[in-house]
């Protein structure tokens, strides 16, 4: 220790010269405790090793005294003469430091002032910040030697050697191995998300071989349920979300994003390399443009879609690509240079330039060309020439257009040569309508239109024959066979496909509770007949304004549909028949009736449709008769609500017999008994013939255009390529001419049906239709060779100026190659981050805590790893195994580290004293089950879990579904209620699940219908397995089944007493089982 009596003399020299640094005495540690932490937090970012604005460093006192462009920053002993004090106390924001955020707190300023006034003493050994580029995470991992000095008898594989070395260093004694049943439950829940059955437990206990654990691990890793379990983990990290948003304008993710989820599951089950998965997620459209299976991986980028704001979309793409794949917070460099890591603001926008060209489209899947029904959402480079500019201070309203930013990766992470090269795309990627399955699907739809037109023509011809023949005996509508009948007591997935909305089955009826401007839809899976009668009984229960409930029919992918509904709108309740065409709804006055539609009262709608004539009957009284202005095409029938809550009681669908009379529109010429006049029927037959001609011409056009499109993909081109183009152009124009003929016929029928008041307007429309027909016929005389390709993909709306034409092919013939270059850069074996980041996530989900606690920030602000050598060894092992996750799982779960007991009973006293938080793994970490595991385990133990893999997301309203929980719709708007009680993943970001213990969880397990039902089924299964079992044996079986353990003597005694108090019989046993499901050990992985 230095002589304290010499301090005044040294201080005097320091004050006089301003250059001498006084060393700290033993008790003089104000600088280390009160000054340096403030400088480190608020000043180092601009005046440290990373950056030296004005050539000033403050990471050491010596550097501060040397000063920068403004001279000495600290005048020891004289705070008033120190420029540092002047800057941190300035009231002028132009010169105040720090320039951003809140000013230093008064107590922080006072501490710095006092430190300077006392001579600014500092440690002699003070060292500057290390070079940021030498940060541990920015250096490629190198396999370290496996420690050999620790107890070799305790180790099973290299993981244990690294853990044992830390035990030895910190004086820790590891806990013994967990009980075999405990390990089996732990590894089963970890690898497949389901607890072991009693039979699996018995088989494992009976296997006394050294390979028993390996046998179990192999079985679990080979199980299809492994992909589902670990798929949900990676869905957390990669922010899986179904389509959600507010209305039509603020939309996130994509419809049919479930294809990406299925790709994740299948990739994991196939043990596809993690590096390959990253490449496919970032750039499958450039690397494998015609591989539909791999294109599903593009859901990672399609999910980032945000219609409302393109900058927010790309900001989230950059932020979560870097966090998920690199463990870096690139988003912190959007407005200014990163405060901690060597990422400049320009480099942030260089990263944005990589993604700048990309948009999202939906590609057709085999058998479906209706993109509302299905399709694969995927990225593609749409705007190849899009430029990127730095947004000054991160404000997209203020771009710096003096400099175009080129795509680039950060210099400090560069590996090899960054050289994105444009990718020439195959024809089928540019013209997805040329894919054979797309052409076939279009042909099938065209055939269906012909069949429908033939049926409609046959029906109207029959009507004409009936009208010209003697009067038939009327056939009541009720005698027509019922095609669909549903009283909505339970979910009928065979009948209905729920869309948007909040649909739930309760109290013997179907309830829809969503309000607002997003329409709720329940689509009938069965195609209705051409002429049909649909009856719907329901009770409107609420809404904010419009309160509309009804049915649509002829709903098509093109956007056309007709609809009939009742509205309880306070300022104008009504019944309405309407239609949508060209993206806009028409609500004709002649299709409306003002009428009362009471809330909380039952109503019945009867919708009868024959040809273009629509009749709507409400509560037994005729309400509206209306003729649709366009020849109908086959489409779906849907139950809908708009800004309405309703309870649905019954639905019936029948074919409408030709003998059932319908009312003509109220302004049509009167006819006896509502019968259609013969001249109109004859015109309707003519219209039917024209409709059939249109359908047949459209079929010929589809065949010709498909042949011409596919010829474009052939190498060398066929000799008749030019003739195919001409045929495609001719048949398309012929189809247009046939359609104009049909429209003219429709207009002539409309004139025939007109009242005197309507006559002039309809004559004008007929004249226009006549002119359009003549124009189409003239175009047919010189068809040329230009035609419209068959649509095989649809671009997602980029803005409200998009048209149907701009959303369809052809798409660009090349891609920039930027994302594939980025994918290769990220997965380069020399890259320091991706393997470490992935290993950290996998380790965390097995061992209960990550090696690097800041799982998405491996940068200088993040927390260093607790076991850096183990992390690097695992990263290299992972990479050299072909990035095999299954290899890594096997290594971890068969280690002695993983197999230790999680109990601290009998632990050495030094363990709890030296490492109370178990940072160095002297025992296993007990963790809470995730939400999905809780629900899936209940169903699994009850024998109710539906093990089917994949498929469309299940609406949260179908909470009685028995599918695995990861298949429910999962979005910011919609969460399955039971799952939401147990720390379900946030779609905004969920790099590490939170663990909570709150009363709602116990209430969910005690009072939910799911828990009660599964308790009954588990109890019944146990009783059925051993019908004569005494209560003692039954309780033991219940413990083994639910908790994977035998009850202790005390637990058995308490259980017997409790069961006796509940009574005898299955009901009592079910109540006991429900109590056992509420045991802490059920929701805890020990």
C-alpha cells in the first residue's frame, strides 16, 4: 500500500501539471464504483474503443487527459475548467453530452465533479476497452481441447468434461443421476413434447443394458412427433404467425403460412442440416425456384409482410433475421451507428439493400387455383432496380438521396468474398402458370364450368317445356332432398371450413363473437347445386354498428360473389341482396327491403336461387326478389357476419325444383301466380345457350393458352411455337367474344323484364353490350399472337394502387441473387455466429438455461457465456456433423450433465453457497412445461391426441379439436384460450419463453372443460385396463401414468383417504385424477 501521508504532495503536482495521474489508495474507489460505470454506459459508445468522435476517448482517464480535438477533457482538481463537466452540464442541447437520451442524473454529475475535484484518482492498471472486433463472439469458434483434469469416472461424453472442469474450479459437487423414470419423462417431454406411457416406462425399467438410454433416444428422435416438438421451438425463434391484422389495410404475415410450419416439421424429422434450412428460408426462390417443397421455407420472409408500412416491414426483416440467425441487434444501427457493436448506420442500410427488391407472392399448389383456398406464400425479387437510401436519423420521410446504398454485409463479419450475382430464373418460376399441375387445375375448373352451364341450360329448358305443357302438379319445396343439414351442436369439420372470425361451439349452438370491419366467414365445403334453397336460423346478439348476418354464394377466387343478408343497423335495418364484382360491392336499391331485425331474437332466412333470380324470405314473409346482372358461375356458399355477433341454430341446403315458383323483382311486369312469361323463358333458354357457349370457349382458351405457355419452357422451342401463340390469342379472343354475346343476351333479357320506368336505362345498357360485342368480334378478325397466360401465382397486395393485372404473371425473369449470397455468407463455415446461436438455443431448451443468457444479443452489450469453451466445442461439433440437430440432441441428452437429478436434496453445502443459481450445472434445472406441452400431454394421456401431421391451421374457435397444439391458429389477434394461460409464445418476438406461476394456470387445470374431460377419460382408461383393481393399485397406476413415478407411502395414504372422501365409482376417480393433474409435478419437467 502506498503511504497515504504523501497524497497531498502528489495531488499538488497533479493539479499544477494536469498530467499526473494519482493512483487509487485501497479505500479510494469512487472512480470504479461511481464514475467509470456512468462513462461506460453513457459515453463509451462514441468515445471508446468502438468509436472516437472528435478524437476523444473516455475509456481510460489517461486518454481523457490527453483529450481530443477540443483539448484536455479533465483538469484534475478543477472541475470548472474541465470540458467534460461543461459538456455534461450544458443546457444547450446542441453541445450537451450525451447528445441523445436523458441528461446525466444530478447524482451522477455530482459524483464526476467530486472525483475530478479530488484529483481524479484512477487505478494504475486501468486498461482501455478491448478492440471490438476481438470480441469473443466475432472470432470464429475453434474446437478447444477437451479438459482431462476433472473426474473421468463421472464423464460420459465431452460435454461432461467441460462441465466437470467448472465444477472443480468452483468447488462444486455434482448431484447423482436422476431416477430412471425421471430421466425418461424429462427426455420424452424434451424430444417429442409428450410424457412416456406406463408401458414405455415399464419397458425402460426392464432394460438393464448399457444401451438402454441410447435406445430410448433413438426411438424418440425417429418419432414424427420430434419434428412437431422442435418445430414449435423454432417457430418461437423465427416468429411464426398466421395471417392477422386490423381490417384490410393493416395486415401482417400471409394466408396459408402453415405451409412453412409444415416445412419446418418435415425438415426437422428428416434431420435436414440447420445450414440448409437457413439457406432455404432466405433464398429458396433463388436456389430452388421450381421446388415447391423447398419454396415453403420462404414463409420466413413472407411472414415479415406488413401491408401498412414497407419500412416497418423491412425493419422487422432485418431485426429478426439478425437476432434469430446471428444473435445480433442490427436494429440498433437504424438511426445512428451501433452504440456497442462495430455496425455503422450505413451498414444497416447495406443490409436493407439485400432485402429491398423482395416482395411476396402466393404460388398455386396442385389441384387448387383459388388463392383464397390454398397456395404457398413465398418471397421473390419483384423490384430489381429498387434503390436504398440512408434514412436520416432513421426517419423514412427523410432519405438521403445523394447516395445509393449498395447491398453488403458488415465488414467486421465478412468471410470470403461478398459477390451477389443475378440469378436467371427458369420459365416456370417466371410463368408459374406453365407448371403442369397448374394447367391441369385450370382445365378441371374449365370443365366444371361447362358442366355447370350444361346443367343450368337443362334446367331452364325444362322450365320452358313445363311452362308450354299443361300445368304440372306443384311439388312443395320441402319434398326436395336435403343435401346438407346442421344444427350446430358440435363442430362439423366435414361440412364447414372456418375462415376469419371467432367461431365457437357452446350451449348447443355455433357462436361468432368477432366485431369490426373484418368479415367472419364459415365456408361450406360442398358445392351447392346451380339452383338451390338454403335456410339459415340464427339469433343476432350484438355488434358495434352494421350488425349484418347472412350468406354468400357463387364466391369465386376472381373476387365475384353474390350475397343476401339482414342488417340490424340502428339507422337503417334492412334485408339486402347484393353482389361484388371487380373488387367493389354493389347494393342495388331494388335488392333491398327496409325492415326491423331485432337483436336477441331468432330469425330465419330462406334464400332461393334459380339462374340469376334470387328470392329472400325472412321469418316466413317474402322480403326481396332480385335478378343478378351477370350470368352466374359456380362458386362457394358461405355463412358470413360483418360487424356482428350471432348464434347460429340451424342450416339446410336443398336443390330447388323447377316447379317451385319464385317471385320476380317488384318492378318487373306482373305475371300470373309469379310464373315467368313464356317470352322471358325463351330468352332465358337463349341466354343459357350463350352461357354454355362461353364456358366451352373458355375451356378451349384454357387448353390453348396452357399449351402455348408450356411450349415457352421447352428447350429447344418446338417448331410450332408461333402457331401455339396464335391459337392461344385466337381462342382467348373467341372466349371474350362468346362472353360478350352472353352479356348482350343478358341485357336483352333485362330489357324484356323491365318496367316502363326502367326501359330507357336498360336499353342504354343493351346498346353498350351490343357495341362491346361488335368490338370483340372485330378483335377476333385479327387475333394476333398476344394472350393472357394462365395464372399460377398471385402477388400479395403491395399498396392500394395494385390491380389484378399487376398482381399476376409474368414475374421477373431473374432475381438479384442478394439473398442467396446472404444465405451463403451466414452458413459459411468460417462465420463466427450462426452455429453458436443455434447451439445456445438448443442447449437452453434441454438444460433449462442458455450458455449465453442474452440469446439474441451475442454482441458487446450481451452477457458473456458461462462456459465459453463448451459453447465453442459444441458449435464446431454441430458444424462438422453436417449441422445435424439430431446429433446435437443425442450428445446432450445422453450426457451425465443432462441426466443429473434436479433436486438439491443432499447437495454439498458448498454448492448452495458458491453457486445458488446453479450457473455451473451441478444439478439439472427443473422447468415448467410450455403451453403446448401441457395441453398435448393431457390429450396424450387420455388417448385422445390426434397424431396426424400438418395441414391448415385450426381456428381457435375449434378448441375441442384433438390435434396437437402447434396446429392452432397462432397470431397477435388470436390465441387458443387454454394455451394463453401457460406463457404461450408472442408472435412479436419469443427468443426465449417466459416461465410464470400464476393463479390462472391452476384455475385452467382445475376448471377448464378440457382438463375435466381428459381427467374422466384417463380415469376410465385406467379402470378399463384393470377393472378389478383395488384403489391402492389404481392410485399407483394413476401416479405412474400422470406423474411417471410411484407414490411414496405418505402420498399413497393421503390419496387413499382423499379418494374415500370423494366416494366410490368412476366419478370419484375422475375427480381424484383431476387433482393429480393439478399436482406441481405434472406441469414441471424435473
